[in-house]
C-alpha cells in the first residue's frame, strides 16, 4: 500500500512539474501572444476568388481572446481552446492564440459567428501563420496569413465550398 502511494505521489509530481522552467533543451521563441494578436486581430476585407460569377464582397472581423490556462513548459500555449482532460499540452513548437469574430459574405447576407485559433508552426515569427475557425454547426474556415494576405477556404463535410482572399483594413 505504501509503495502504491509513493508511486502515485511521484507520478503526480512529474505531471505537475511538466517540463519545468525553461531549460537548455527548450526552443527559444522570438515571439509571443502580443505579436500574434497584432498579426491577426482586426477587420479583413476581400472577395471570393474561385467563382466565375461576379466578385462578392467579404468581411472577416477577428478579436483576440486572452488565455485562461498556461502551458506546463514555457509560455507556448497561448489559447485555452477546447482541451480534453485537465492537463495542458507540453513542450510543443506550435503556438496558438484563440480568436472569435464574424464572417460576412454577400451570399449569406448576414454576419455569421466564427471561433477558433490562429497558429504559428515556427520558433521565429515572420507575421504569418494558419487560421482555423468554426463557422456555424457544420462548416469551417481554414487558411493562411502570408505577406499581409489572408487566404481562406470555406469547408463543409471536408469539401471546399469557396476560396476567399482578404486584406486588413487599417
């Protein structure tokens, strides 16, 4: 019985400790949540680019959502998201921030709520990254921010239903 208790305590200490403080082997990121927030937050305007029909005006407005949990090593988990279980992810080279907002197209007529994340898969930040947003109950917006242009695909049941190109409005 004492042996099981000691083992349980040791395991609990390792889980709580996580990776510990930043050590020699932990990657050295050159950015954090403020830089990611600056890159993605705001109003983005553009049009559908995959349609033979008339170009349709599109607006995406995104707001940063501060994290309510912290990673167990360094500060790399920059979102709360929908984490399963009670432990935060450990020592990943991906950084994400949570964003919410609205997506409005001429076809839809009214703004639709979006909720998801903006992420960067790099130790260095060059102003770009990937966006993954839920749109309604059965659709997603997925895309990439590169060179100040946000390219988004609307996906439903795994199929692309539209491609949009957006630029930030100052």
